[in-house]
C-alpha cells in the first residue's frame, strides 16, 4: 500500500505543479486553489508512504518522477523546447529512479 501512496503523491504533485503553471502567477483563481489542494494532498499521501518506505528512497522517487513528468508535460502540453540535452537528462532521471527503486 505504501507504494500506491507514493505513486498517488507523485500524481498529485504533478497536478499541483501543472496548476501552478496554469495559475499564471496566482492570477487565475481556480488553478491557484487547485494547486494548493493538490500540494496538500500530495504531501499527505507522501507521509503515508513514508510509514514503510525509507525517506531517502521515497523522496528521491517522488521528486525525480515528479520532475520528469513535469518536464514531459512542459514539452508536450506547454510546447516547451525539447533539446537533446533535456531529453537525455530526463532519461538519466528515470534511470536514477529505477536504480533507487531496486535498492528497496
């Protein structure tokens, strides 16, 4: 169940960060409210994940996968640039997360 909580925390954090982008610097009320709710729920579910998963592994996976997913959303949805260096760096993040997952 802890891994489910960690996955949910990642999804909620990505939703919060996407909402932060959509809030346009707190100028759009609904995305701003959604951002705060998603971040609060993300941290709450992360706490539940930490009951059984080591903090060094859980936090690295949470932040690493969140970063990777947000970068992909930036490229695919917000039409940000996708350079070879950016894509290679994303692959390295994924490789690091897989490596950390194998440590558990």
